[in-house]
């Protein structure tokens, strides 16, 4: 169950493996030049969001994105290992493939990987800890992690999240099931 509090979500900027369509998972790939520029644009877009707290994945690509966003806001960053990207096991470094739908459905988990359900449980736990901090909160994390959160937010999970596009997430109105997910113009 998610804490019913509005928040901001930002997937990290682009990496070389993103550009090549490779599964990153826990492999700690840094931002590329495009990713740094994307993070800088996101920082500009978030200047008026009145962010109070930034919580990020400890992986380098999310950490660097959070640092770029935090700098003009003058905010510290806390890191939560539960917001790290999923462990894709043997699929890390491999092209994204047909297995992804089966992984989300729970009918297939790559060898040495985390199941989608394990990711979902961890992502909700990490998000709830972040949302216990002073609001508004910005969570800087990863694409597969946000797919799990999309399911928890009442949306179709298998939707690709663009790199470094700030999204404002709002609780469902009037007891509804689907939260609002509003991308911010860059």
C-alpha cells in the first residue's frame, strides 16, 4: 500500500547502455554526455516545483542525476538502496527482448535476477520511506523500478519511462484507484 502523498519522480539521464537498448539492471553505468544535458534540463524544469526532499537510488546514474538537480535547489540528497534498479541477472548487458513481458507477468525471471514481485515490494517500501520525509519529495531512480511503481499507482506497468523527464505523481481523486502521472514540459 502506498502512502497517499503527491511526489515527483525522475528517471536518471541517459547512459550509453540506454542509447544501445541494453538491460542495465544493477550494472553501475554512468550518465553519458546526453544524460548530463538531460539532467540539467530536468533541474531547470524542477526549479519551480518547490522540492523539499530528494531521495535517490545509490547507483551512479541516478546519483549523478540527483546531484545535478539538487545543486541549483541547494538541497542535500539521501540515498535508499530500495530505490536501486532491479537486478536483471544474466540479462544485464543484453538487449531488451521478448522476455520482459513474461517477467512483468511473473511467468519468467532470468537466472540470478529479481522477480517483478520482489521489485514491486522493494519499490513500494523505498517510496513509502521517501514519502515519510518532508514534502514535496523528489525520487530519482530507474525505469524498471518505475514500471513496478506504475502498477502500484494503478497503471499499466509495461510503459517505458523517458530519461530525465520530471513527472508529478498525485493521489487518486475521490477514492479512485489510478494516481495521476503528469510529465513536466522541459
